[in-house]
């Protein structure tokens, strides 16, 4: 396991957004990104380990870069806006 494993997952997601033209075709698109590194590190090193803390910080930075980085596109912005609405709706229903 490497703390850079999520880089591969986000690179794949960026490629999918761009090549599949997500958010640009006039239909609803769904992109789900499953980040496994924090979970795997938690099982290997323990939930409060330095390894997990490092991966959580890196993952937070990667999410920010995915949303606003140099490769950010209007499609990704639209996807992120839609995801936030879905997440907020889910939270309000669970209360």
C-alpha cells in the first residue's frame, strides 16, 4: 500500500469525466469515486495511526484538487454541485 494510491483513482475519475463528457450532454450523469486507501490503512495500521492520518490529509487535498485544480472543468463543477445536493438530501432524510 502507498499513500499515493488515491492519485490513481482520482486520475482515473478525471479521465472518465473528460472522455465520457460527463455533465455536458444534457442528461444526468453519475460518477462515484470509491477511495479505498484510508480503509485499507486503517485495517493495516490502526485507525489512529500516523499512516491513516497522512492518507486522510492527502485524500482531502486530492478531493480539493479534483474539484478546483488546473484540470477542473465545467463538467466536473456541475457533477460536484449535483453530488453535494444529493448528499445534503440524504442527510436531511436520515435525521
